[in-house]
C-alpha cells in the first residue's frame, strides 16, 4: 500500500526494508519537529496486520516478543564507509513542503 501511494506521489523514493533502526523511539518527535506538523500514532492490532501481511505481522511479533538488539555504535565503527546518518539528519534533509503538498488532480 505504501509503495502504491509513493508511486503516484511524483517524488523520488526508496523503501529499503522494514527494520528497527533510525531512532525508532524518538522518530515521532523528530518527524514532528522536521515537518512542523503534529504526528500521532495509533497501534494497529497484530491480528489486523496479519490479515494484510503475514510477513509484516511476523516481524512485529518478533519485535514485541523477542526484541531487536543492534549495536549501532559498533556498526558505525566497523563500517564507516556506509555513511551512516540518524533519523533526525535524514528528516532534516527532506523537502517536507513538497513531500506533504496535496497531489493535484492534474498529476
């Protein structure tokens, strides 16, 4: 669904993969600050997610039951060539007025 929306949005985009990186626990505040808009979250029940995507539900269930422990400092140290950046850096570098502008019917 997200990819379909992005395809019609007329802006460059990339979906890497779902992962629990990029400052997950502060990203709402970071994104709200970068976009100058309030961000609200609503938890979607896992049973509903499972009706849409078994893979996505399995990932969320794993994060909830097992968790994800990633040594981000170690990854940055061991792979400096990757060019790591924080979610805040990424969010600050986006053209939010363009990305959040309504799509006109003529596009």
